C-alpha cells in the first residue's frame, strides 16, 4: 500500500454518517488486515514504540462474538504498517 492509498482509507471508529471518514493529514495510521475490520485504518498518532509493538484488541460488533466482542490485531513482523488479525474474543 502506497501513501496515496493509505490516505484514502476509512478510519476505525469513524461514524458511518461522517462525510469524510478517511485519514487526516499529520496523523499516523496502521492498516488492519483480515478479520472483521479488514481494510480499516487505525489512528496510532502519539503511540509509543512499546504500545505499537503490543497490538490491540478493538471493540467491534461485527466479530465472532457480536456486540461486546473484540478483534485482536498485531503488527506484521515484515511490515509493521500492516497489522494482522489474530482472532476475536469477548
């Protein structure tokens, strides 16, 4: 994914009604790959290196556990700009 494609993606947490749900200039993003949030961008602006290395468990209603569930994503070792889905949990 080049920078132009990255700038066009929809950001995780953006309202469905938002007329501009894409990325913002000056922010830092990671692409979520596979799983229920595939293709969304996660805004990681201001995150420390340690926090970025941990990955995340993001609340989502469209995962295996429905409302209240979380989708787990972790940095891809060969390409840390992409975070791979690692499964869902409650």
